[in-house]
C-alpha cells in the first residue's frame, strides 16, 4: 500500500475514520490535506500527527455543502502541493430520530452534507486530478445502513444509499481519465456517531454479540481499506461497494 509521492485530501479528518485515514496515508508516504468545517483544533491535531510521520500537511476550511468554499479549498491544496491524487469523502452528518419527528432542517443537514457535499468535493477533486494528469482515486465513506437501514435513520440511510448510485455513475464518467471511484461501507465503528450508545456497557455487549468478529470496529480498520483503495494495487477496482463490518451484514440481525 505504498502511497509515496501521492497527495491526498481527506474531508472530516479531524477525528474518527477521517483522522485514522489521514494518519494511515501519511504512514504509507502520502502528503495529506486535512479539510474541516467545525473543529479547527482537531484538524490541526491531525496535521501534527501527519507531520510527525514525516509527511507534509495542510489544513483547509470548507463547508462542503457550499460549492464555492469547496472550490476555494481545492485552489489552496493545488497551490500548496501542485497536484491531487486521492480524495476520501469522510465528512458526514448523522442524525437519529423517528421518521415522523424528522424536521426539514434535520433532513437538509443530512442530505446536503452526505450527498451534496460529497458531490461537490468529488467533482472538484476529479477536475484537479484531470488537470494534473493524475490516475486518481476517489473514495466515498458510506455506511452499512445504506444497505440495511435501522430504526430512526431514514434520512441518513437514504443519503448513504444515494452514494452508491452517485459513485457508480461517477466511476463510469471518470474511467476514461483512469480515476477510480469506490464506496466503503463501515459497520458499527467506535467513532462519534456511535459513541453515545457504545458507552453503555450492556448496549456495547449486545452490539458485539451480533457481530461475528465479536468486537466493534475501529477507525483504523476502515483506514486500512482506504489505503488499499488509494494504492496502485486497486487500479482495476472501480464502481464497487465494499462493506467493512466484521461480518455484520452476513450475520443477518440488525444492531
């Protein structure tokens, strides 16, 4: 999974899967742009860890729901590094509520972040990759809930399943430029969206009992898969949807 000489942009890289992926990329030799929208301090912490790995890093701000801000961030990245080879769309919005109680603002936040934001970032990245003649890699972080929804997340599940069609269409459009587009679907990962329920020991035990591997996933589990998809070893893999869930989907029962 050698990424030496590559430049990667990871959205939502201040914590969780995004941070773990940024760090893994740095360990594999990539320079990393860290994009954030909310917590600047966390973004700079990630940058420091990347630099401690001996790689160069840049922190950029953008509300990914705003095309102009995404485009401006891309200008900063290209000015700094001169190219872009990898994009990981890790930034996302998670909201839990019964279907009958979901308001317009909640719906807009989830859909605009997970679909609209991913679209804007992917479009800007693809244009940059084409301009610098990079055989790029675009990775969308979806969820197993896009495949098998759970109670209280109809808007979230819709946004994550929408990524599947988006990615497949993008993969077809970008294949002639040798840009790969794939989707990663984490299961229950010990990150911000799941931490509130996983702090309850009984809930955690119940969840882990439904996962064949008998443990909750860690952000680094997902980061390893992203590193593979970002590498030359995955050059012939595009338009694919890959679950990384410890066997949860194969087991059947919902968490």
